[in-house]
């Protein structure tokens, strides 16, 4: 018998500035939600022409970027370069160090590039691993329909109703689903026991929870679930005016300290100091940063 998870909290993600002219709604990594292992940060970004995320370093985490609209080019100091488009994802493992740029395309109609970026902590033993990328194309993502086709689930990572995602995407175990519910639809999504989980609402109003613990979440809210339980229940009222769409994410908590300074995520203050020194001296993983400048980031240099 399944045990639905209760809702711990729900709050609106407030829009703020980030990068060079970008706007983000940050919900994880704010005073509202910190120390939610393995998750470090969640940004819902909107980037208009002329803005972006030019050359910057990372160490000690993985980033997962899910593009909802437009296209984003990426390039790093190891010579890796590519583009993700609407519906695609990029899984990047920073490991011991990487320097890269993420620059949204300039759309002909002037429309913004919109997506989600999630930062996930790396287990201590993997923080010094070599950096890597894994692009997941929209066409590779399994999609299923449940509740008489009233619910569509994109299985980005994990398992839903007996269907598995593409494997080997990230080092830290994470399940990610893009769920769209038409009015009157309902889903019970199983989640691994003991994993932290949240839902971020992209559109409409969705009712989360069961019985006496139900929460109505409007657009741009982060709904955080209690640890106890093995599934999440979500539905959209039959008289709702539009579909409810949200990203559901669960991850294995890591039993380790988190010390973060900007793009460096380590386990002690000393390791953070060392990361800053390594980056400035182009050593211990940042050797290729010396004199490197991305081609795609040059549009931001004045």
C-alpha cells in the first residue's frame, strides 16, 4: 500500500537578476530553502537577447539544464561545444574544475530563452573527478500517458509507472519528471524512500497531497515534500481553466557538509580557499583556464 508524502512547505519563487542581464526565479539556494541535499540551487531562468552567462568556473557539483523555450549554446575550456534546444537537457559534471560559458541564442523574433537549471551536490569521493557532459535530446526522453490520457509524464530521469528513463545521466542519483495534467486528471508518482523531493510549478494550478494534507500550488511555486512516504499525489480540479504543469524532482541525500562560495561547492572552508587559489593560479584542474576565452561569450565583452 502506498503512503503519499505530506507537504512540508510551499512558496513563490521571486524573480531576481543573475549573470549578465538574465532574470531568474530561484527557489532552492535561498533563505526559504537551504540544506536540501543533494540539491544546491534551482533557477527558472528567462534570458532575453543580449543577456547570458559568459565565462565562469565551477568545481564540486553537477548542473542539470532543462530548456523549455529557445536554444542555449555552451562551450568550455576543454574544447567541448554544443547547443541544446527546447525539450533538451544537459547534464554537466564540474568535478575538479571546469570553465565554460552558457549563452542563449538570439531568437529572430526577439523572444526569450527559458529553462530550468538545477545544481546537484557531488559525493565527496567524486568532487575531484574529471569534468564531463551528457546531452539528453527531447526525442530520447520516454513519455507516457496515465489516467485515461489526462496526465502526460516525460520521464527525464528515473521510473514512472513501470517505464524507465535513459540511464547513466548523473553521478548523484536524481529522478526528474515533467508532468502535465489536464483538468480532472490525477497522478500518483512513486518515489524512492528516503529521498528528498520537490515540485516546481510551471503553469496552471495543481493540488498536491492527499486527504487532509492538500496544498494548491499556483504558477512559479516550489512545493517541498516531507521525507516520509513513497509517492507524491497531484491533481488538477475538473473545473480548472487550464492544465497544471510542473517539474517533479527527487534525489538521494548526501551525508556530508556543504561549503559553497559562488560556483565552488566543497566540504570545508579550506577546500573552498584552495579552489579559489587553483582557479586564480590555473592549477589542479584549472590549467586550461589560463588565457582561455570562449567564442560564444565574446558577444558580452565590451
